[in-house]
C-alpha cells in the first residue's frame, strides 16, 4: 500500500508540472502558436491525470484507500470546487478560440437581438420560490433557504463585479469594458444550482430543466454579442461555486449537517450517465467552392447549434436524438445558406476513467437545405460523431464533440452533395 501511495505522489508531482506548463502556454503570444501549444499542454495534462484517476479507482482498490478517497470527496473544499473549477479551466482554454466563435457569429447572425436571456436567468429561482410557496417540501426551511440564497447572491455579485472592474475586458460589441465574467450567466447558474440543491430528490427533471435554462442564458449572451465564450464559462463556474459556499455557510449558521452531493457511483463506477444538452460550435461546409447562377462562391465557416438527448443502458449502448441548425454566409454578399436536421440512432458510451466518457454514435434523419431562410431541398442525412464527456457533478457535464454529417441534398450547382463537419462545446444536464 505504501508503494502505491508513493506512486500516486509521483504522479501528482507530474500533474503539477503539466498545470504549470499549461499556464505558461496560455500566457504566450501569437494566436496560432498559443492554440497548438495549449492543445498539446491539455493533452499532456490528460495523459498525466488519467493514471492518477485510474490509480484511485483500480491500483488503489483497497478498502482503506477507498475510504480516504471518499473522505476527500466529502470535504468542503472538494464540494465547493468540483463543478466550478472545471468550468474555470474550460474558460481559460476558451480564450484561444473566443475571437473565432465571435467572428462566426458576426458573419452568420450579425443582426440577431433578443432579450430572452434578461428574463430567463431568473427562471430557476422563480421556480424554486414558486414550489416553496406551493408547499412542496425541499431540502431547507424558509429561513435556511433564504439565508443560503442571500449569501450566495452577495458572494456572486461581489466576485463578478470585482472581476468586471478589475479585468476591464472589452465586450465583443465594443460598447463597454466589463465583459469578464458574464453576470447574466453567473446569476442563471447560481439560480439553477439553488433549485437543484433544494429539489433534486423530487425528480431528475429538476436538474435537467434548471441547467438547460442556465445554458440557454449563456448561449443567448453570445448570440446577442454581449460576451465571449470564456466569459460565460467563467460566469457559470462562479455562479455554481457561490451557491455551494452559500449553502455551506447556511448549514453552519443553523448547525445543520451539510448534505454533500457525492456521486452515487464514486466507488463502483457502474452508472453510464444519460443526458439532455445544448451546444454551440462552428461548422465547415463541403464543398466550400460552389457554383450558383453561374458564379463561383465560397462558404464561410458556419455557426452550428444543437439540442441533443441520449439514454444509455448499463451496458453502455443507448439511443441518441439530435435537432440541429446550421447557418453559413456566402461570399460576395450572396446571402446565407443553412441546413436543419433531425436525426436519431444508436450510440455507445465507454468510461475511460472515472467521470470521463468517450461517446460515439451513428444517426440517420431528415434534413433541409435553406437559402436566405427559404427551403430549397429536402432529403435524408447520415451522422457519424464522437465526443468526450466530463461529468463534473451528478447533474451536469461538459462535452467536446466532433460531428460529420453527410446529406442527400444537392449543393446548388456544384454537382455534389452537402456535407459538413461540426465541432464545439456542450453543457449537459445528466440523469
């Protein structure tokens, strides 16, 4: 056992080195250089972390050591940071693609403006108070809940505003220098976590609904050109951690034993999480060079948004559903080409290491080709996709995905069929 712990200590030192390496990469200059160096650093970090997690679940499969792991998971520090820190880490990485995402938005939906995110950010909190007023029993009494909520809100507001006026990052629309982090997103995820903590035992749909609404708020801030991707990821992390601190302090004030949200499968690692998720990314259309009305045109990279769901059995096999919208601008002011699709098919989820899953799927479905929002053609589509899911809490995960879609739709006068490759980030509500 001593030998195993010495081995684990050695790997932890390697992990510290890789984190420092990643930090140095992110502080470098040069967009292309920083992107590749950061990706290499992330890969190295994952390679380092993998044997550590594997060691805690396999190599150190001794009752005494499992007990130590469980004790770590039940500490206040772990509970407060287990969801927020991965989001902050993702925010740091997202700085390398912020401008790319914003440029894609400007090309494909520069005129978009909607205030739904101003109101939706409060929806989970309104649902929580509504259920409390209706007499639905939750985790806390009125006094405990209000104390936790006030502390959470005060802490979130203090951190968000402190960073806004310290960092002074310019917004994508260049109107103000208070972009980082996103206050709307922080509020939405704070409220979602409040609702989840109070009523998670009522139904899995509580967590799904709460975090789905918060994710839509984050997406809305980018669609309205108010925030960068890294802004909303950081806001989500701050909102979640503020709520965790608020409930911890409330429990201490009322001398109540904290109810920690430890994953049910932290020891056995047998459950394969199903999910409902919302994602945003960009797509490359093929062929890029097309002929329309005798003119040779080029398609820009398009903005891709999806709503997906999957249900997995214990064996890892499951069923996937996806609705997707793609919008890309053509050169020479020739308008916007788009595609919509609905598809379904089998998928497989494999646990690489604790809380990290490799997913793949094959789908077939119905699709449409649009030009300036008018439907030109209808047909079928086939999708082959792979993704990596990080389960950062019982109810939430982050997913990096890569989808390739082949359609039967004629791509204008090119003589070829429309195909596209999509990549992006999804926030998943798990159940």
